[in-house]
């Protein structure tokens, strides 16, 4: 297969630990390879982001770190210099994506013009690691426009029900002046206005969600550990130790067992049933295996990744389409900074962008639609984690629910300091 341009490799995040500034340092191997800061924090890092719902643990945010493993392909097979961007410190960054699942394929180069933004967000810098055994005091972060003001108010109230004094940051992406004043009056809430002037014009198309990865990146830079939540989320419990345990298990020495074969994992998914919001038997098995990504998603959309992803995205991320069409590559939600900045990456020319799913097979048939940030990060996570959602989802949904309509308006007194 002819290489389009060298791609930074999206390595599997095996031994990862939480990092200050919200980034995660993933330990891949003893070799020091060229790093591609894919809108993320650098080298062996990943900075995560929650999908549509808050369920993504604070420190786990935006996307997967990408780095190039040039050892796997002869140097003469491609022109590496055509993919290099140099930052203000003279450091070289590979801005092409190399697929983990299809090592002979390379994606289009991302514009070097994004380097300044990535550097401003601290995504080209190595951060101090944070030990996950330390007590976490996450900052809750959300963003909404006027059309979602009531849902945003409800979200903040649901957080307050369990975290009376937790810090909450609300990003204004289109509130009226009156609503902005109200947000500033909410207890322990910090109001921030998203600066669209600092970003390309296409960021103003809110439905593409390009703003979300930037919001999360900025919050991680400023607060280190965060929970990002969409306004459709309603928090239902405050004890999240069972979620943290899926990552903390990495601190306990254990024998690393081999990953099941593709056939075994396909068969496992075939018999999977989503019957419990927290299946303690499966949870215990997950702790023993301890292979969960530090970038965890939580809410299943009901269809596969391939079905709701514009095929043009694969020119930037040349992953295995055959694997994306399998049930185990289910669609979960998240976002990516670098792809958000690139005009032709996260967007789509599909009109109308309305999904027409095959009810009998919501996985292998393209539904003629695109999920923007959700599609991008699902593709990246699937490629990094064996195209198997079991490794990059928590499989736990007991601590939240999704509701896109308002059944009971939140009263102002519910957001006042006690």
C-alpha cells in the first residue's frame, strides 16, 4: 500500500498514570521514539476528554497521544521530512498519523500552522506526572450556548447535589448577556467566555463541536484534573471509586496476560449483553486484567463507529475499516484538538447530515452521516485499543443519566451557596 505521508503512530496506552495538567503519560517501551503531539500533550501522553456526557474522568480527556514508531517501516518507504513541523524551540514534531492497526498506511499531514495553538495550550510540553494514589480534587467543566442554558443549569445543580463546594467552570459559547450574568452568580462557579476570535471562522458552527476539545485542553492546562460534562448529563451519585479503580489497578504489580486473538474478542462481543449499569462480576474481571485505557468513555450511542463516520476522515486517519465495521468497535463520544483545528478533518460535506441506520445491522453499513468530534476520537481510540470497546470504555453507567429535555426547571436557590 502506498504511503500518503508518514503518520505518527497511535500507540497503545498500556502502563499509564495520571499527569499534572490533565495529561497522561503512557509508557510504551524503553525506546525513545519521535513524538507527534497530536493536539495532545506530548510524547507519551494522552489527554482525555469526555464524550457527550460527563462520564469521562477529569484527568482523562481529549484524545490519544500519537507518536511515530519509525522502526516498523523502512525509512526509504516514505519522505519523513514532509510530515515534520518545528516549534518555536526548534523541536521536531511528526504531524502525520500512522495507524496502529494498519502500519503500512499514513495519513495526510496536519497543518504546521496549528503549532502555535498547541503550544499555547501546553500540548507540546512535557508535564510533571501526578500519582493517582493522591486524593483528587477535580474541577468540573462544561460549556453551553443560550439554547442549552436550562440544561446547563440542571447539570450544575446535579453536581451541587453531591459536591457542595466543588469548583465548577462554565464556558460561554453563545449565552445572552442576561444568562451570562446569572451564571456568574452561581455558587462556586467560574464563568469563562470562549474566545471565537482566536480560532478559525468554522469554529462558530457550534454543531461541529470543534470548540469542545479546545475548552477541555484549556481547562486541563489551567486546573490539571477535571471532569468534562455535556449539558445532557445528570449526575446521579458522588461516589466514583469504582471508576477510579479501573485505573488505580495499574499500580499493583501483576502478570500481564496476552491479549485475546481477534477471533476470540469477536466471539466475546457476540455474547455481550448490556444488562447492568454496573456489572460487578465484569468489573472484578476488568480489575484483574487491568487493561483499561486511561481514556475511558461510558455512554453507548446504539451504533458502530463506521456507520456514523464520514469516509473522508480516513484520509487523515487511515485505520482498518474492516475492524471498524465490527460490533466490538461501538461508537462512544469524545473529541480531538488537532483534528478540530484542521478544517477538512472534523467537518463533513455530507448533506443532509442525517443518519439512516440499518436497524438489523447498525455497525457495518454506512448511515450517510458524520458525528464530528465523536467520530474522530472513536476512530483514534479504536485504532489504539485493538478495535475493541472493552478496552476504552468503563462499562459502568450507574453514576449518570442522559436527558435532552427539561422535565423540571431548576430553581435559583438550588445554585446558591449554603
